[in-house]
C-alpha cells in the first residue's frame, strides 16, 4: 500500500480526492489537513463520507512523511510551501494551478504576478494523461489541470495535432457548474454548493486559456484560443462548445478517424455522436462522479465550420480523477484503478 496524505482537504477538490482514494486498492490515506478544522472529523465538510472513514483533520504542521502528497491548497500556497513539502514525500501531485504551466511568462500574463519558484515549473508533468502520458510515466511531480482546460484540451487536441484547424484559431464557450468556481463546503451551510463566488468566470482573459494555449501547441503551431465561461445552476459538470474552421473539406468519417487515431485506446474518452435517441451529444449530468470525457462534433455543410462539444465532471476528470489517473500511471499501475464508477442514469 502506498501511504498518501492530502494537504488542504476541506475543499471540494480535496474532498473528491479523499472520496476516490478511500476506495482505491493501492492507496492508504494517512492524514488530511485543514487548519480551520484541525481535530474535527472529515465528514464535517464532506458529509458523504460519514461512516466511510474515521479520519480527522490534522494541521499542516503535524504532517508525517509519506510516499505521496496530494495538495489541495488555495492558489499560491503550493508554490510558497513546495520546498518544505518535498522533504515529506518523494512524489507530489498538486490540484491547484500553481504548477500547471511550464512557461513562466504565460503564468505571469494570466495570473498577474511572477511565479515564486519558476525553476520548478518544468519539473511538474501536466496531469492530462490523454495528451501527456509519456511525461507522466514515472513522474515524481504531477500538476493537476484546470477543469475547463481539461475539457477544452481533450476535445481539441487531436485536431490541432493533426494540423487541420484553419489559422490555428478556436472559440470556446464553457458552461460550468458552481463547484468549478473554487467553492468550498463550509460547516453549517445549508447550501454549500452556493458558497463559491463567480470571480473566476470572465468573458475574456480566463486563466485556463493559458493551459489551452500551452498544451495545444504542436509542430511550432501557436494556437489562438478565445475562451469564455458562463456559470449554470448545476453544481457539477462542464460542457465546452468550441467553434473552428477546417483547413480543408473533411467528412464525418474523416474526423472520426482523427479522434480514433488519437484516442482509440484511451479508457476514459468516449465519442458521443448518435443519429437517434435522446442523448445524441455529450451530456454533463450523465458524467457526475465519473472520470470520463465525452466528445461530440458536428460539421456544418458548405462552410467548413466545425463544432466540438466536450463534457466532464469538473471535480473528477477536471481535477481529482485526472490526478489519480496520473498517479496510477506514474506508479506503473492500471490507470483505471479507483476510477471505475460508470455514472448514473437516470439523473
């Protein structure tokens, strides 16, 4: 058993990592930290775990050495503490945005401040296995990806890497649930899903644009990504609708071939494009609690315009699930371990 602790486990992403790790056959959760809740049971913030675990929160100052640390700290704290945390575990995975970018200039542009330890940015493998598996294998430092970035990148990566996007330009509209806004559950709150602010949702300049730009690059292609995000009344889920123009005339069969070449052996990618039935395209609510990303597309006849739809659960595939999948790969295990939940229907 690999001993793992969660540093900053009172928020939604830390809680989701805890939920998944408790049923993982190869991990043993040793500690979960929260300064505000130290000494209290973890179900104070995560009532779904009542009776599932007897773990109580510890202070970060009481962390013991383990095999792996998963960081669920607020933005900026991981980079401030990383060198101390590295002395406690030989493998670290960060759920925050601190180490998602390798380009320090791109970080400063989108986060409005210089990175505190840019020399470590290149040490972190970007934790989206579908597009970065080779770097994740054996990695000791893993950065989780942004939820909107994960949805955007997995939907578009095959097209950019096939070199078929006209002018390397795409417009992305993201519809997101409230838990993607950085909301954290609070003790005594009757509606914790309403606790988050919408500060991260901007019509322009959304921070996850930086990840899309960096990780859609291919063969010296510099993607032009125009991303907007809009909140919905859902708690979980993201649906990205991306518009682009194809360089040449292509059929549906051609595009299916592009996705098949890229994702044919991926356990968590599904192409959803049906001619009949109710669920003809990706539907976020069907993915709640799962690590799947569903991708659909439509080609507009006569114009070369293509619409790409991608859907995920922002807390699983968009955060904790991506990281656990990456840790499975880094440890040389079957990458679906602990992530087999197929979702619910009807919902």
